[in-house]
């Protein structure tokens, strides 16, 4: 028995050492995970735009039925996604009317509808918000600004070439002329033109002349 005692003691020491190392590794991994989680929440709090999806700006060119800008085929594009955010635009304290049928039967989409369009104007029907119809063949990140692109094909408002608001169509970014704020379902949002819209959201954009 005495002969094996040193061996047994060595085994116990090795097992104890391995257990301590395992605990140390677990502590390190737990600490790394905690730091990563905290960093994620801090990023979401202080820089939400860094976590936002990339907008699909080309969605404003899509056409349902009719003749598209990109081909001579009058066939419909199959729709898989159909949802309805609501938009309100206020300029110097006054509601800016979004005309009924915006995005319907436009040049480049004659006899059809843009993937982003309006059937009925909210302001014209004594409603603050206008329902935006988004109908796409795939899951796309549709930004607020893409509707302004569609709207701009019928006059103004529109977007500048670098995708900035241009409500008076003078080619100058509204950021140079207005103080702009935006809320999404009552919560402040700072993504503005690039904000990707979701179903049943109330999006309000306010412009006040500087």
C-alpha cells in the first residue's frame, strides 16, 4: 500500500490542477461573453444605425404589371411580401399632402404600380397618416427614402442624388435648409432616409425651416 501512495498523491495533485485550470478557463470564457454582450447593448443604445439593415434603394424601380424601366415584359412580378407602414410629413407646421395614387401608372411603369405606392391620401381624407403599400417579390429592406424617390417621379418632394431629402425639388439637400426630426410609432429615430420600414409603423417626419 505504501508503494502506491506516492502515485495516488500525484494523481490527486494532477486532478486538482486540471480542475483549477478548467475553472479558470470557464471564468475567462464567461468574462469574454459578458463583455461581448455588454458591448452589443452599448452599441445598440449609442449607435443604433450601426446595427440597422442595409437599405435596398433599387426597390423604388420595381413595377407590378405594366411596363417596367428595365425590360419590355408586361407580366406581373410575383408578390411574396405585402405590408403597410404609414407616413406623415409636416413642413413648417403644416401637413404635406401625399397625393392619392402616388406610384401608380407612372412613367416607366405604365398600367402598373411601383413596389412602393399609395392608393388613398391620408390628408385628403382628414387623416394625419397616409398608408404606404409595399409589395415586393422577395424580403427587401425598404427605406423611407425609397418612397420619396417614387414620389419624386411625379414632381416633389424627392431625394437628391446622394439619397437626402429634397422636399421642394431644388436639388439641394434639406439638411442644409431645415431642421429635421423623425419619429417611428412615437419614438425618436435618427436613421431618416435610410430607415427600413416595417408593417403598421407610424412614421412622422418634421421639417422646420432654419
